[in-house]
């Protein structure tokens, strides 16, 4: 066979191969385009101020959003504001939600109790003075025991321990009493308790009555954290969309929060039940990390924070066994 004939046959073979590859790619694209739409990712949280950027972004709508043609109703996610965290965590435990806006201690309690696979997709906000321990105006630390009123949640208990460590108080120095935040003012003024653990706007209300802040969450940065908790299988399936949500969508709402146009402020007041003065004060005690700070916290700090909370909650009988709660990016090597 002459060289020309050999080259001609080689060219035919190559062309056929290219044709087959092109046809395969075209068919794959066609099949992908014809794939049935998926259900929107189902998310929920309560009315807490730390979650509001996502509600603000959702209410603002989305122009030229990606992924919409891949989901029923052209909505990549569905976001619902629930009346309480109890409802949110129960729905997550029953796999009726794909993701939840919760505090980290709530996430730990939920994972330990349910043994379901969850991961943390984003740090939404963290307390930077929004939680505090206050002492009554006429009480000194020489009084023993000091009666401390607080809501006996995992977070309340953890904060109590951190405050006691900072103030050099031992368990023999204090007694604790279950007291709802709405009961704190009466408890201090009546003398039923000497100190309380509370949060804004109750901190400002108690200061107006003469109580003094002796410890607040600005002294333990990055420890009282709000997160987006996601079912691990949902993250693996929907990672691209969820990365868009925690980066672009959240950042849009975060910027709306900072800009505080009239419509945004009205929505914040309605969602949280705060008045304008309480809203201003509450915002000074919260920090909303940008995307890069969030990623740094997930990479460098999350495991330590979870371990510390696990230790406290397990040793105090709040969970039966330590929770497994990695960053979502650990699951996919991101």
C-alpha cells in the first residue's frame, strides 16, 4: 500500500472516531437537557436575627439566577421561616428538610440524637456581645452562693461555664435557677436571682434597670455560632447550587442588611419582632462573616469549636455521645 492510500485510510478512521465522540457528547448534552427537573432544596429556620440575610435575599428575588431550569417551579431552593427552632429540628430529624438554619449547639444535639449524616455548609453569624452575663446593681461577688438565672439550654449551659471560668467562679460559688429571658428583669429586681445569662434586647433592658454586664460573648469570639446545617447526601447531590447559595445569595442578603433601606428595615422589624432601637443594639452584638472569613472558620476552627461543645454537652448529659459534624467541604474535598 502506498503512503497516500495509508494516509487516506487513517484519515477516514480518525474522522469516524471524531464523529463518534462528537455524537456521544451531543447525545449526553441532549439527555442532560431533557433530564426531569428536581425538587427545590428545602430549607428552614426560625426568626433569629442571625439568619435574616438569607430571608432578605430570598425576598429580593433573583435576576438571571443559575440552575433555575433544573428545578420544579424554577426555584433552586425553598426557604421557610418557622415559629420555633423545635419545629425546625424536628423536621430535620424526620428528613423533611434538606437544610436548617440553627445554632451550632442545636446542630450538635440534633446529630447526636438522630445519628443522621449532616455537615456544616456555612457559618452564618456569630455572637460578638449579643449574649451576656449580668449582675444586679446591689450585688457583689463576695455574696455566696450567687444565684444565676438562665434558660437551661445547651447554649445557656455552655455560656455559663465559660463565664464562670472567666470570673474565677466554681460550682460551689453559685446556684442556678431556670428562668426565661422574659422573667430576667423581675428576677433581678425582686432579688430572686443575683445574676442572669441573657441576650439582646434583654441585655439593654436590664442595663437600664442598673444591672451590669460582667461577661459577654465578645470575650469568646467564634464560639457562639449560627450555621447552615445540610444533610450530607443533599450536599453531595446539590453542591454546586448550595455553593452559589452560601456565597452569592447569602452575600446579597448580607449587603442588604448593611445597606438597611426602608423596605429592608421594615422586613427585619416584622421578622424579628424587635423595635428599631432594639434592632440597632442587637446588630452591634452580631458579626456576619463574609464568604472568605466563613471558609477560614470552617477550615481552621470548626472542628475545635465542635469538639469543645461536644465535651461540655456530653459531660453534662445533654447528649448521649459526641456528634460528628464536619464541614461540608470535607466531604467533597472542596
